[in-house]
């Protein structure tokens, strides 16, 4: 695993994907199941605990681009204007902000590594910001490659793929065209970074089962075995290797 290494006690899991992909639902389901197994789980929300200059970023989308604030729901859709603004000045600003967020992420990961949590789950990660960049541009791809060695790698980095139409129906905030482009950007980013576990579009319950199975299998590997085998009370050979590895 490239990037910063965590200790054998705190294992890191991240969830990424387009808006409406079901990240919050799957995070809560995984957290609940792991806690039922006796593990101490902490959820870190990237926008609340990692992202820098939040007030400025939130204000810009509303004051400068006249986008709506808050979160959209099926009964109350909104029209946000922030990450879907793809002008060059905004892209240049993002390069600065994402570098700051990467530095902040390293600090947060280091602190969380020293906590008493067995599993730390990130609700969004730096991947969710980098997916906002135009990955067809060679300069922006070079910028991402520069950041790759600086980004702490989660033990599992889930990418929840989703049908943009269904995702927008669950969380109507951005134009459908942007969601299609954003989805492709996530898949391209996965190929660029490597090591992301892509969960194909499927019913929420089915996806949750695959996510849990794969999480347990990975958390039982190598340095994590001592803590997790003791708590799960299973033989190491019973859980070696995922029986299903989702693919892009």
C-alpha cells in the first residue's frame, strides 16, 4: 500500500462517489455492523473535519455563482453552483485548496492513528475533490500524480459507482450532465490512483453485503490480524482473500 502507513490498531476505510451514490447509507450500515462485532468505529466527515477554508468555499458558491445552499431532497430539489463550475480560474483555485486539504488530511490521519478506534471511516476523501478536475487535461493529471505520494492511503478505498439518473433522484442538487461527467471522472481517477475498490451499481442491500464482506476480509489481513481475529473469533484461513472483488 503506497502513501502514509497506519498502525495495526486503527484501520482506515474511505467512501467516495457522486452525490446520491449512497455513501451515507453504506457508511452507517458498515459502522453499525462493525460495532455489533465489538469494534470501536469512528466516522470522519471530510467536509467537516478535513477541508480547509470552508466558510469561504461555501460562501463563494452562493454569493458569486448564485447557487443554492443546503442539501437537496426528492421533495425539495436545489441547484448548487460550486464544484460543477468548471472555469479555468476556479480550477486554478481548486489546485491550491486541494493541496491545503491534502496537508490537512495527513494531519487528521496521523491524529486518528493515535486514537483508540479500531476502524476509522472517512465519509468522502481527497478523491472526491480530485474527481472535480478535468482529468482529460494533461496538466491536471500531472498535478494529481504529484499529490499521489502525499495522500495517506486507506486500507480500503470504496468507490460507489451509481447510475446518475438514480443518484440525482435521491439527491437532486446538480445537473444530470455534470453527474455523468463526474461519474466518469471518478472512474478515471480510480485508474490513475490505483487500489480503489469499485462497487458496481446495484440495490443498496446487495452493495452493503459486498462492502461488509470485503471489509472483514481486508481487515483480517497482515498487521490487522491480531486485533480483528481476536474480536471476530474466526480462523485466519476462513477469511483469506475476497470471494468477490468488485471491478470497474
